[in-house]
C-alpha cells in the first residue's frame, strides 16, 4: 500500500524506488495504488515512468483504469516506435 501522496512530487521518490529496482510488476502495483486514489496523477506519472513498464504492465493498468486506456496505449505505442528505430 502506498503512503498518502498529495502530489506527483510526493509520488516520484516513492515510484523511483521501484523503477530503479528493475521490477516493472512492483512499479505497476505502486501505480495502481496511487491511481486508485489519485487517477489525475496518471497524466504526470505515466510519461515519467512509461519506459520502465512492459506491455503486460500496460495491460494491467488499462484493465484496472479503463478511462485511462488511451493514455496508456499512446505511451506504449510511442515507446514501441522509439525502440524500433
């Protein structure tokens, strides 16, 4: 369970602990905790952490937060295009 996070500035150090550990599943779990209380943070945190997520984690986030599917899909496609070049 994530600590109480009032802003993206609070969430970034928390998420960094998971991103640096190279555990996309743990990062995704932390994002689910955050977005469950603050879905508005997705527009800031997904651009910051998308590169650490796998396709499976993007699918988990989309399934959990259908209203944000376009955001998740857009970043997943952008990362795929960048990795292809």
